[in-house]
């Protein structure tokens, strides 16, 4: 029993002297919750060489145990993990100050300390940067010109060792703060361009090659992300419908004046503190601008005046600062609604407006801070032509069906109306069973056009040949037609061993009829 008691006492003694009491807290500014600092992965290396952290690291050491956490002539160790280094000149500026006397020294607020008997005494509000207090924690030399807290920086500038005083304060608690928001610690880190690693910092205390306060990690201090992202209000349908009744020279939009208004687009700067200058951002809208009003090679506004959007080779482009000013920027963590052009169709327009999707591109051009980066929205403005839709079910390309399509609007343009076809083929299946469908082709345009006040005659085999579609003979298939006419008729002749069946329909709603 005596032996067991002695062993238990020894274990308890070891536990009581282990370094578990150190408390490390990371905040944004001393009070607000810390947020990982995000930097653009497109940042150039010479810029990342001068990286600033928005953060404050507080460390509270407990000196009440038999074995104190900060021991005489020991060290406080700050170590970076990941692709990051301390900048030596910034550390030197933090830990040295011009002063003829240690007690009178006023060190930068980037390093602060306080000692006391209880938590109230070492409240963060009591932190100071005076030599008189810091000398009770750290070893400070003075040559009558400068006061310097002794330190070493090694391990490829990833480990900072700050020397403790030969006789550390005997107070119960010691608080040390590293405030990286202070100017002296601005640009105190060097990161690696293109790196996807995350960066943390550990803090602990050491003496005689043994930790007296086990290292604790901060949250992730730095991580990389793409410079920005663009998001658009989702489409709920077409943004503009070119009207067959005007031979597609006018369109209808949700705007009261039928202007082509793009759905809202927001640019989010993904970084914490990096600004994106407007003069380094180019915005472009790509598409077929046939029918869209222009003047001197530029889009026009509602008043017919030139805008800054220059049109060339199917693309309207602007340097964003021409819409704002040379000195404006997208600040870190900001969300900005982009200024976008309106697409104006003049009442006298005679050009046919094509069905299409305009693509919006936002890119940074090469500059001193970032390498080029591009984001695109492919369906930024969707234009359709109104028309007739119908479908018919056949036994594939081997079917003897005949499809008749007629225009009765008499308003189609000279080149006629396009006929789009989607073919879905179904797996073989028995009666009362099912088969999966496969789209063989989607919204393919037939070479045959529907003449104004005219007609076309089609067969499943002819459609498949024209579109280069290979299908399985005698398989059930669905042919879905979209025809550029807002007043049309269709008929399908289905011939079987039982006779001939002719079904007809006239355009009505979205899918107007099934034949």
C-alpha cells in the first residue's frame, strides 16, 4: 500500500508541474472574433513578400505552479507553419527602440506586456509597451542609444525566439500581446505565390532545450483563394424575346421600355485586405450585336448617346475605371453591384435579332499586384425568338411518319424561320415495362428553313440524316420541334398496318400540342 501511495503521489507531482495552463487567444483587433486572412492566389511574389496580418495574439502564462511557465533566461517561441516566414526587418523594428535608458523606453505597441497577482491585474486593458514593465518579462539590452529586446530568428525565418529576462517577474500571471495590426508589424510576413498551404503560428515557452509551456496553435492565419468571384441573379427564363411579328427586328423584355437590361451581377472581393483597382479590371459582353444600337463603334444609352462600351469583333468592352474613376477600387471583403450596359433596339431597326446567350467576362489585366484572372457568366443575357413548339412520338428513324409544318403568320424574315429539333430515343422494353430515354441530339438546327407563309415536309429518316444522328431502327423515339413562327400549324401523318392517321395542331402555349 505504501509503495502504491508513493507512486500516486509522484504522478500527481509530475501532473501539477506540467505546462498545461498557458492560454492563447487570437482575435481580429483585441476584441472581435478572428477571421482567417484571405489572400489571392493570383498575387505576385514580390507583393506577397510584404504581407500584413489582421490579427492580435494574446498569451497568458501561469506562474503559480512549482514549475513556472516562463522561467528565468528562457525564451518565448513563435513558430510559423506552412509557406510563410517572418520578415527580419519588421521583427528588428518591433524589438528595438531608440532610448538612452531601459525604463524610459517606449517600445512599439506591436509588443505589450503586463504582470499581476490575478486576472483583474493582467486584464488586456492594462497592457503596456514600456521598458519598465517589459524588462520584467524579456531580456532588454541598452547601449545608451537603443533599447533592444534580445531575440533570434532562424529555421528559414520561421522561428522567432524572444529571450526572457534573467529574472522573470514573480507575479502569478504574465500576459504578452503581439498586435499585428500595429504599423510596425505591417507587412511582417512573407508568403509564397501560388501556394495553397494554410499558415498557422504556434506560441510556447522554452528553457534548456525543454518546453516549459507547451506550444499552442493559433487558428489558420492565412489562406489563399481566387481573387474574386462574380455572381448573377439566376435566370427564370429568357431575358428578351425577339418577335417574329416584327420579323425579329424588335424584342420584348421585362423592362417597361423594352431595353435589354442584364440581370444584376455582383463582384465579391474574396480577399481580406487586398484592393482590386478599377483601372485594372476589364468587363466585356460577348455576343451577336446585330440590331443593337451603336454609335461610332460604341453602345448607346437610352438617349442615343455614346457610352464607354466599345464594340469590336462581337464583344462590348470597357475598363471599369472609365465608369467610375481612376482611384476607385473593390476593397477587401467587399461586394459590389457591377455597372452594366443596356442593350437598346432602335424603333427603326431593320436587322434580325438572333436567338443567343450573351456571355459576360470580368478579368484583371496584368498589373503590379496580380497576375491576370478571369471569370465568366455564359448566360448573362438570354435572347430567344418566339415561336411554335410541338412533339411527336415515332418508332425511330425507320418510322414512315411524315411531318408537315406551315407558317401562317406571313411575317417571317426573308431567310425564313429556323427549325430546332431534339431527338430522344428510348431503350427497348416489353409491354407494361419501361425503358430509359437518351437524348441523341438537343436543339439542333435543321438546314431547312420555314418560309414566310410557306411550308416544309420532313421525315424522321431525313431529319436524322441531315443532323448526322445514328439511331436504332424500330426503337421508340420522341422528336421535339421548336419553330420560329408565332402563328404556325403542324400535321403528322402516321401510317401503320391498320391505316393512316393524320393529326394536326395550331400553336397555343409553351408546348402547344402533341401529335
